[in-house]
């Protein structure tokens, strides 16, 4: 249905249940549940979520990711947060804000991978633009291995204005771009910070780049001139984690 999110795959469905997502129904392939599928059934029972057993062919027809692993859930749409909610989350944890801003990430695999890394690195939230960005689809949830259920995501009309607002609240804005003048691990990434990663091919838009405090690059010693957006984002996010040290362990 148009007003429901479809969650596909064992880990994404399990994490949605663990996160308390409002799930309307779970469709399970007609087989004896074992392993992680048994965990799906158990968690569904704990949360009062109905489970319907159906033929695998029906799941194949429903699936959009081609990797449903015998389980598909229909859930209420994931609610987007406000950017201020992300800052309040950091304050509630007694931590300096740590945000990830994504400019033009249109590949669901890259967006899902970045959400997974953001959740693992302790990022307080991810900010996406309404335009030129993949939405929070089943493919994104599948690629995030369920991390989508545990990381707050905000959507904004204009990333440049959002950057200026964050700077006004004391955040340091660091963008990754191969034309950047500084090597990523030779600058301080401590304190309140937002990391900006650009999309596949075009990278960060020039207007947004001009609003960032600093642009850094990753050293490229091979023949290729750049890394996949999800890989570059993971490296930079974990450099923040490394520099913050025991405070985030």
C-alpha cells in the first residue's frame, strides 16, 4: 500500500521489531521457521504483530529488492526527524553533536551503507535533501542491514541553509572532496561537527561546498581518482571516532 513502508529481509525486519517500529503485518514464507526466521516469529509475538504464512512466490511478487530472505513486513512510514531533534539527541547524551549530511546520494546501496556506518559510528543523525536523494525505501533498509531503524534521519529543503544554521549553533562543517586542500587525518575533527559527503559522480555541489568550513581529501595513490561515496564517508566518519577517542567508546 502507498501509505506503508515495505521492509524486506531478515535483519531489517528483526531490527524494525527491536526498535519498536509500528508494523502492521509480517508475511513469512511457508516453511518451518529456523534461525533468524524463528527470531522474527518470536519478536513479532512479543510485539503483538500478526504473522501470515504465504507461498514464497507471493513474496517474490511483492519484493522490490530481490532479497527478501523469506520475510516481508508492512509498516507505518518511518517518520523523519527535524534537524533540531538531532542536536537535542546529542545534548541528551551529553555529547558534542556529530551529524552526517548527504548531498545527492541517489544510489540506495550507498545510502543504506552510509546509514549503517553512521549508526555504528555513533552519529546523532543524518540529513538528506528533499531533491536529488534516494528515499528511505526497502532497498535502502536492506542495504543498511537494519540500521535505518536506529538512526534518526532528517530531510531539508536546502542543505546550504541548513549548514549555515548548524554553523550558527557552533558546529564545524567538514566536506569530503578530492579537490580539498587538506588531508583528512591531518586536521582536528574534535568538537561539534557535521561531515558532508557528496553523491556518486558529481560529488558535493559548488554552492554547498562554499558554505563548508573546510574541505578535505583522501590520499589516492592508485590510478583511480576517487572512492565510492559510502567508502569515503566511512573513512571520514571513523576518523572522527578515532580522534574523539575514549569519549565515544
